[in-house]
C-alpha cells in the first residue's frame, strides 16, 4: 500500500504525541513501548519505495515528530532562556532524526532486518551515551528516564542503570512494530488464502504468527515489571540512621537571588532551620547558590556569610552544614591555567568561577566541591578547539556568566560523628554513572541541592525531582534533596519520597535516612550497556560503509 507524503508526516507527529503522553511526571510510560512504532512504519514505507523518496527522506520526515516530542515535554526551558529553549529543542530533535537516518542507511546496506534493528538500538544508545558525556549534554529525554515517576517498574536499574530501560523500550517498539506491520500487510496473505490450502490453512498462517508475536511483546514488557515489583517488596534497608534538616528558603531567582543582600538570605535560611535543629541533628542542608556573597576560595573563612553560619551552628557541635554558593579562585603565578580561567579586567592575573557546595562544621577546614556537570549554554559552552569565541554568547541568568570551573574528582565529605556524604548540584542529578561515582568513592548518603525556580511552576521542576527516584534505585542510596524553589524531600533506597514539599513554599523538613555501604552492580560497572552497544554500533556502521563501498566498486568495474 502506497502512503501519501502527508501520511508520513502524520505518522511522525503520531510518534511525537505518543512519546509526549508517556513522559513523566504525569504521563503513562507504557506508551513508550509503542511511541516509535509510527516512525518505524514510516521508515519501512520509505525503504520499500526508495524510487519515490530522496536519500535523506527519513531524516526529514522523522524530524517533525521528534521536534513535537521535545517541545511538548521540555518547552518550559524558555521560562529561563528563550534562546536556550529553542536551541535545546531544535538541536535535540535533529540529533534524534540523524539516528533514525543512520539506522535506515545501515539497514539498507546490511540487508538483514536483525542487523538493521540492532543498528537502531546501538545508534540510539550511543546517542544517549554521547549526551551524557560531551559539553552540550542534554540527556533529559533519554528513554530510560521515562520511568522516573513509575519507578516501581524499574527496580532492576540497580543492575542496568537507565540504559537497561532504553533497550527495554527500543526492543519493545520493534516487537510492536512487527505486529502492526504484520496486521497492516496481512491482506496480501488473505488474497492468496484459498490457493491450495483452504480457509483453515489460511487461518493457521495468519493467526499463529500474530499470536506468537503478541505473546512475546507482552512477556517482554510484563516480566521486567513483575520482577521489579518483587524486588521492591523484598528490599529492606539496613538500619543506620542519619538525622537531617532540609531547608527550602524559596528565594525568587529572578527578583531576589541576585538583588537581596547575601546576609539577608543566609539569615532567612537559618531562621527557617533553627526550630528544627537539635543536638541529634547530623546534617543541615540548604540549596544550590544559597550564598551569593562574592567569596574567594583563597581565604574562604574570612567572608561574612561563612562567619555567620559558623556562629549560628556553634551551639550544635555535632552538626554538619552543607550549603551551595558561588565561589572564585585567584590563580597564583606559575599555576596551570584551565580552559575556564578568566582574566582580571585591567590586570595580568587569572581566576576561576565555580558553582560550589560547601561543608561547614566544627572543624577548622571547609570542604568544597565544584559542580562538574554544567548546564549547557548557561554554565558551559563547547570546548572544541577554536570555539572559545562562543563564550560571549553565554546565557545571562543573573549570576556568573560563561564557562565555570569544575572538579575532576567526585568528592565525598567527611562529617563529624556521621557517615560520609556527597553533594550533587542541580543538573548533575540526571547523570546516572556520574552520580554513582560519588558512591563508588565512599558516599553512604547522597545530598542533592538545586534551584528549580528558573522554570516556574511547570513540568520542569517535577521532572527533575522525579529523576532522583532513579538515582536512589541505581545506587541504593538514601537522598536528602534541598530545592530553593522546587521540591525538597527525603528519598529512601527503594526510591520512595517522604515529606515532599510544595512548590513556591518556604519551609523546612526534618527526617531520618539510612546510610549504606553496599555497592550495587551498577555502581561497580556503570553504563556498561551503553559502552558495549556503542562499540557494536560502530562495528555495524563500519560494516555498512564497507558494504556500500563494495557495491560502488562493483558498479565501476562492470
């Protein structure tokens, strides 16, 4: 059956709608298993009618659907930056379409459906893996994240991480496509059903493959879900209590964060926390960028915000305070300068700017961690050689503009009379393997500090919060989450959230989490699925290139 070109556009948009309806935190993730079926039907139709289409038709026809998915699920980026939102949605959709175009091209040259669909899985996983590891990273729509609000379905992420979910979804789509394609084309079999076999013979030909494929698809989807619920029911935390007080100060990032006197913000935080603190509190947590005083790490203890915080927690000798702040470091003569070093205006010396998490307690030394997975366009711009000029186009949200400095090591804090903890700052919490590195380095409880107020009361802050369920499952670590404006909560090792706060509400929560020293399979091995499939995708791409060159050579020699 020949489809008109506008039918292909409708198929593409159908995929975009299905994928959007599946996305957290209010979507139904079962739709992920059929979200790409319309696009696979589109690709199959183009493959069967190559004479009617150009070489890049798959890219052009899949782009509208992928763009629709991106816009419907992450449109809220424009609340903080219009140009950033446009770039994120248009470019990410383009990358997705390129993956489908590469799959179409590889399937054509390898001439085997199994190899073609193996290429689709491998290329898509490699694309998601790249999005976790380059400067313009944007893994928000990685398919495995689609179960973050329905985390009881994916307790087995402690073995596979989110890439197990991505493969689960992609294989499910291929199986569902085969069923739809079979039904779509069975009329051809029906037309020949009476040639020598009779109606009963046709029924066997038609029904048996359909039933088998349907059973396989159901088993593929349901077995991991049932396994996950069994894991969830059986999981028991080892009792190792750690007492937390988490502050949500609700400082408006647009009208207050960079205009209020820094000490006013510090006092607001401590006024909220004070009634909840006691001699048994192990940790107090305040959000990302809570301290906006211009603090230089060369002598951090001398700054007023640090002095006041130390004074206020002095009555609690066992208390450890973790708080976010903007810090700077002036490089000394002879020190190696990183790419992110900035020159002092009117001088010859250089400095770095950081988004930092600071641990303050009764010890004389302050412990610092610098955010290392930076937000593209806001905190980092591409570091490719010759692209330094892009720094002048960095998006200004009111704080430090341009690429920030980072840490090369996932630091873990030592605490007074408490287990070791590690801070994860905002955007970093969507990077599974990165998050697991803190645990591998000794973190027994994780702390997420963030400021989700940039996106307003949209799906943005709710999606960001939902991703924390997955990090808890992957690492089997309890999480204390402090948001400036967003959602603060305590998340246990099964991914369950407790004392979840409301958006745009200054508040404080007090609770107990269990520490753990157990290392999951995923913590030990990271994104092994992505690494393997990326290599496989590379081999399949090379094989298809070799086959293509062979064909060209044969044509020339004939």
